[in-house]
């Protein structure tokens, strides 16, 4: 193995977490490094035998996975959120706790397919968006004919009409563009989805019914608890990284337990 290949191997306290032949992203390397940090921490805590095998392929043993779960339960503890914090979160995120929200929309799809020039596609989509926005609210319908002319969706034949939709009817990334907002009319931005770029007009909104605070208190508390857990886990991992010898991968590191 050459010196160049050796330099491509990342290590946690001397333990390789990849092979020189692998071409991993920094994100994938980071995931392996954090997993190895936790595996070693579980060994130091006596939760995992010292002879548990370390591997360079990112796959840990079943015993290591169980030990890491126990380690995290012991080391990453978060308090229950206060009623005041829950009330504030509920008030700030009412859209999350509504049921039955629907939107009636039509769209013009510029599909991203293999080999398509995405830059040129975006310019064309933005041009159409500008045109239909300039005519939004006028008596003459510009959106329908534009959908018929440009849309790569079969609904173009019906002026791009998608009818009434719920969040469950849409790809998640498309639903985020449509739901939990108050906008009606042509959206001022292109909507992105796994299918491509969309010019979207919201024709009507049915905001559904806001669930009472008491009925969703458990869900609110769970959401806040999960947020706190994620923050605390990141802090714990940064402490482990700060105390370790890390080679070949960039990790957030802290050398003090007083992490905010």
C-alpha cells in the first residue's frame, strides 16, 4: 500500500474506519467515526467486551449496537420540557397540529430527467414563473395555457389542475412548499420535488381544524424532548471527539464538559 493510499484511511484512536479503496464522502466518514467513538466509549464504560472486533467497513457487531444504545441511554439524558415551553412551541407551530388541511392547486412541471441541462431548465421555469405571476389575478387565464404548453405532467392537458390535495397526497418535499402557509395565488418561488421544478398556483386553502392543546400535549412534549436529545447527543459526541485522536475526518470537537 502506498503512502498516498495510507493517507486516505481515517482513524479513531488508531482504529481504521475505512479502507484505502473506498471513496466515501465526509458525511459517510463522519458517521463511521462517531459510531467508532461510541463503540470505544462503550468498551471503556464496561458495557462491551474489550475484544469486540473493530472493522473498517462501518459494520459493527450486534453486541456493540446494543452496548451503544445502553451507553447513550446512560450518558445522554434530557429533562422533560416545562408546560411553559410546550405552550410556546404549540403556539409557534400551530400548522403542525392541524388536521384536515387541504389545498387546491395547479402546477407546471419542468421535469428533471437524465441528461437534462438543469441550468437551462431552471431559467426556462423562472421565465414562465415570472410571466404567470405578472398576470396573476387578471381576468384572462395565463396559467392554464402555460401549463398546456410547457408542463411535463399529464395534468398539463387540464391546465395543470391537481385538484384538492392533502399532505399525504404529495411527496414530502413538495408538501413542505404547500402546507402550513397562508399564501394564495401563484407562489413567488419555484417549488422543488424529486420530479423537477414546479410553478405552482394555490387556488384555495382549507386550513383544517386546530387540535386542542390538551389533546396534543404529549406530541408537543415529545417533539421538544427529541430536539433536546439531538442537541445533547451532538454535545456528547463532540466531547468524545475532543478526547480522541482523530485522523482523516473532520469532526466537531469540544475539550470541555461545559458545552452549551
